[in-house]
DNA sequence: AAATAATGTCGTATGTTTGCGTCATTAAAC
DNA sequence: GTTTAATGACGCAAACATACGACATTATTT
C-alpha cells in the first residue's frame, strides 16, 4: 500500500482537504465555529454527540491542515476558522471541477 | 463507534461526497474521464499506478454515489461522468461553505 | 502550596479503507 | 463449442481512522 504517493501533488492536496471534510463531526465543528461569533473553546464538545477527547482529536485534524487555529487563553483554548486557508482550498477544488462540470461527453443523454 | 449517524443528514451527505473525493486515485479517475472525450472503459487502469482490481473498486465507489455511470458494451464497459449528480453535490458543498467563507470572526487578524 | 478546571497526549479496541490475487461470469472471436 | 478478453465479486492482509478512558500538563482559584 502507501500507493497514494504515486499520484501528482495537486491531487494529493485536494484529496487531503476532502479527507478532512469526510467526517460529519469535522463539518459540524466548522459550522459551529462559523456560527458562534466568539471563537469558543472546547465547549464545542458540549454541542456534539462525542466525547471530549474525540472532539479534541477532530480539532487537531482540522488544525493540522490549517483550516482552524487555536489560541491559548489561560486554561482555555479559543478555536477559530482560518478563512484564508479554507478559501484557498476551495479555490483549488473549484479549479479541479471546472473542466469536469463542463465536460460535454457525460452520458446524461444516454440514461433514463 | 458508528457514531456518524448521530449527525444530521445534510452533514452526512456532504461527508460522503467528501469521502469519495478523499483518494487521489478517484480524483484522477474523474479527471481522466473528463479528458478522454470518449467514455473509455477499464483501460483507465492503464493510466493509473494501481492494479486493475483496485481501480475497479474505486470505480464502484464513484458509481455507488452516482458520480459516474457504466454502460456495458459487449465485453467492455464504458464509464462516464454523471455531470448532473456531480453538479448537485458541488452546489451543496458551496452552500455549506458560504457562511463559513463569510464568517467575520475568523482570527486572521490575530495571527502572523 | 493545594485544589480545581480545561485541555492535550497516549494506549488501545474496534471498524473501515486500500490494494491485490484468484476465481467466476459474460461476450465476442475463432 | 473453445478459446480469449474484459470485467466484477470474493477473500485476505496491511494500514488507517474513529472513539474513548486514563493520565499528564498547565493555569487559575483558593
């Protein structure tokens, strides 16, 4: 295994972004952070049906890719979205799908 | 485990879409299908650094979500993009990220 | 300094994905 | 009707992800 490396870098980066979005908990975290105007800390876990440690783990996945930041403030940590990095991934995503959306030779017409 | 079910349906659907995009081989397949105007069959495997069986597996993941179609033609199968379904997932994706992109309270300003 | 609170790290169990070889099936070519 | 070709289904091993409790760390509060 470990065959992913044989693919080109752009595809790997996009795949990594998609992977981080591939769990509802992480999507929920992003959503929560965008709603709670004050970058509220680990009481994110209060709002999710998962244990605190599991949430912490999902948070660090998001952090690893740079989609969020954590700012220590005393004994708490304030997490918040990193919009610029999110926007940059989204741009890559759109660029990838542009030729795919406009592909004439899709077989819509041949199917019921 | 099996805790994903506790999240709302929209998030689960989006996560499922992201999951299917979360492997470079599957992205490469989508890309290949958009380029090769004639919906060419399993010689997709010729173009990927993976065995035929593995590629076939990735193809069925894509098919399961409805991103591609396979049309049997004799002993071969012609795969092709299902643009409408792809477009519909992309729309959901954009809708999800709209409030996230526009979130004022991201902490860009607080970071280097 | 001791107690409390918030959080991250580690280990571990269970579940899922990836990758592949072998086999079965189907259809065309001979 | 055999052979050949293309493909999917099955089963397995290795790798990875998910979920959590127990422990360690740090910073406030007392």
